[in-house]
């Protein structure tokens, strides 16, 4: 009798172990979160976004949404959750550097990471990656056009982008007046972004890291109209 009970208890232990482990095993190849669509567009000299995410699981699932601009190497993260068998559309409120330095045609990838069931605590697989590009939005009222330039002197408007091809620097004119110009740059030596104020007649140097390290000299030079902005960009050997 004791021998039979021992076998029965052993059987129950194995059965319980299978029941406990089987959901986690199934979760190893399960992707409940699907990125259905994502749009990133320009609006008033910055970018805004919207993403639609669906959950195919029978419980609420939480996750971290990763949105990365591959072109400028900037990341935005947000904690989200979606109810069982539901879809939600969420506004993406990008951080300042991401919003200000992204531009049309930048490549954007969206993925759900750290996916976990809210009730079961099961760890699911990350979602498939959704890829898109920044598009020009209907609320983009930029009055001037972006410039793609070699070395030289160029007139630019506030909120214009200047792409310096020899160095890969992406330069944005935030503001200017008769005394100085306020710039924001990315693809700089140490990554991230850098703000820079250059007074009239003054010069500043910076190094880019877009392809290889290059020294660049930026000068706020006088033009015929002292209120206009003339920015001189010169590669240094």
C-alpha cells in the first residue's frame, strides 16, 4: 500500500511540474504582441508619431516599446500594456533630441521588448520588428528648405537642416539674430547631440563621427544684410 501511494505521489509531482512548466515552454516561441502599424511624420519643425499594437494572448500583456531612428541613432522607449485580444493606438511623444533632430526619410524601427503576461507573469518573445521612414506631415509648415552642402558659405532659415556631406554632420538652425546663431548638431564625435552658440564673426570647431572622424570649422559670417544668417562650413585636414 505504501509502495502504491509513493508511486501515486510521484506521478502527481511529475504532473504538476509539467503543468507549471508547460506555459513557460510555450512562451519561448510565442509572440503575442504585434506591431500593426507605425507612422512618424514631421510637424512644426519636429517629428511626432503614432503606433497601433495588437495583443493575441488571452490575458493583458505589458511590454517596453522601442522606437529607434537608425539614421541618427536615437532611441525612444515607452512602457505600454494591451488588454487580451485587443488592439490599441498610442501617440508617441518623443524626447526633445529625437523629435528635433529627426527628419524626412530617416529610417525608423519599432519593436516590443520585455514582453510579459500581467496575470501569468510569463515572459514572451519580443515582437517582430516594424520598419518605416519619417514622412512629411500635413502640419509641417516649414518656410525654407533643407540644404545638402559641400564646404562653403550658405544662407539658412531658422529650423532648417544643413547636411554637410564631407563630414556627415547634421546641423539644425534653432534660432538666430543679429548677434548670434544657435545650432544643434548630431553625428558628432561622442554621439548624441550638441547645442552650439556662435556669435557674429566667430568660429567654432567640432569633430564628426558619421563615417570617420573629421574636423569641421563652423563660422557665423557677415553677409550684405547683417540680420541674415550666413553659415560657413569648412572641412579641416
